[in-house]
């Protein structure tokens, strides 16, 4: 009876969804709640840890012994495995050529204008107050950053940045928090 009552009130239904974060401008899926984030630069940037993962053909053991049956161990299905970064693969992010300082500043001016127009006035003010320090933070890492856009490769959409922290083998991703909108799925 308790489960039925919870279902009627919606408390169970709300617990069984995921959040996808889309680019406010382009509408591309860029992140989900399955990737925890840490706010940095006064909440203007989100930091998300990515991981290298191996994808590809599975090895299936059917119990046969190829050497005992006169078969060569190299016979059979060609193993096609590939290493990918989970976030890039999951959200079909498209890597872009690196920006120099002038290109980056030009992008940021356009992005600030375009994103501010899409935000509620209070959020736009919050974004404008914090974006300067976030831009300086990114400029300080510019030579180490990889640049990604969403699947649609929209010219005015948000950039997603990746870099490797000191000694890290997995990349760290940076997102503009105000440029993301939560969608329940």
C-alpha cells in the first residue's frame, strides 16, 4: 500500500529519472548527472573528471582449444578495441582546433553576449560577474586545453574544455555552468 501511495503522490516517480545537461544555445547534450561535478571559479565553471575506457569486440570463450584442434590462435574474429574518453564518447563531443589568445577572447566576447541574452536577468548578472575570473583562469591554461563542441557543431554553442592535471592520466573537463540547462529523462 505504501508503494502505491508513493506512486500516486509522485515521490517514487521523481526518483526514477536522470538529468541530462544540454547546451542552452545549441541544444546539444553535453553532460548528465552520472558525471559528478565540482564548482570552481565562483560557480561559473564546472570541473568534471573524465576517464579513458576501452571499447570494442568482446572475447567469447566457447570452450574450444584452437591449438589442440589444429587451429591457429590468431584465426577468427579480429579484435577491434579502441580507447576513448567516456565523456567525449557518451555525448558525441567533437574536438575542435585549439584557439590562440586572440581567437579565444573573440569567442568569449561572442559567447558572453549570446548566452546572456538566453538567461534570466538574475542569472545573466551572476554570469557576467563571474565570467571575467573564469576567462582569466582558462587563458592561463590555454596552451594545455583541448576544445570540444556538441554534436551539432553549432558555431555559437558552448565550448567544453579538457586538460590533464599535473601527472593525471585521465582528462579533466571544464563546462560553463550557466550555459547548461537540466532536462529530465
